[in-house]
C-alpha cells in the first residue's frame, strides 16, 4: 500500500485501485442477480390467474435473460481476476499470500483474532491463510458454476456461442451423467458461492469494526488506514 496522507497516529494510502474496485462490484452485483434469477428459474413463483393464448407474459423468459446477462458479466469478471492474480504486476501482493497459506501457526493466530483472543497476525501478503483458502474455494465454485452454466446454455441456444460450445457441453453432460446432474451441480456450486459470500461479508464487517483501519471502506474509496510504526516514520 502506498501511503499518501497522515491523520494523528494513522497514515492512509491507496489499498485498491479503481479497476480493482470496479471488478469487485461488477462481480458482486452479478452474483446477487444470478442468485435472485436462479431461484426463480429453478422454482417459478409468479403465476397468473387467467390463462392467455396471447404471446405475452414471458416472465420466465425475462428472468432467464437477466440470468444469462449476469452470467456473462460474472464470467468475464472472474477471468479478469484470474489473469490479474497470475500475471498482473499488482497481483504480486496477492501471490505473496501463498507464503502464509500453509502456515498453521498464522492460521491458528488468525482464528484467535476472530474469536477476540489474540491480535491480528502479521501476514506476508494481502490475505491471511483462512482468507486465501476461502477465496481458493470460491474460485473453484466460480469455475464450477460457469462450466455447468455454459453447458446448460449450449443445450438451449444452438447458434453462435452455444453452437461453438455444444461439443464441450455434451462432454460435460456425459461426464456427470446427464443434464439433470449438470443442473444439480450448478445449484451445488452456487450454494457454495452463497455460503462463502455470506462469510466474506461478515468478516469484512468484523474487520471494519475491530481493526478500525478502514479495511471495508477501502473497497468503496480505495483508501485504507494503518497505525504508524517506527518503520513508517523512517
């Protein structure tokens, strides 16, 4: 983090760039749209009292349309973030988290911090071990839901991208045992995403309240505050 300003015993600087914040919120909004529309597609709950033969009331179609649009947005965002992690210069701070990923001592101390029993451990990267493995699982679920989602997409839309992906979709369909199981795994992966997102929101609020360094505000403003120490003064 590049320190820019100072207030009392705290110094502030840019934690997240504008591009990083944009990809975070695009992904977050896409996930919530996918969850809402996905629940409706799985179990339509809007019905009409009077049946009509007119070509109207395409409620399911509208939900599917928004679901597909959000799915493409999330897919692009996840691919961007994956490339960011492995190849971007700024991603080196996230890659440094691998140094602590297998550190049991730091992981135990982090659990103690969340239980209000110990101080926050010093970590080499931007993620502590618990965060790193939670994000690792999250991206496994992301790619799982993307692969199963495109498999279901190609089974309905046979032109353009759907036609291009159809051979791959048939392979995935055969691999898991049929479209019903593709749909089942699609739901399982999304439930995994829902659980981790809920934990992520809770932990973000937890750190904002108890760490008091603007860590949650940083995803909005980009700026985070750290308590000044001797090294900063030098």
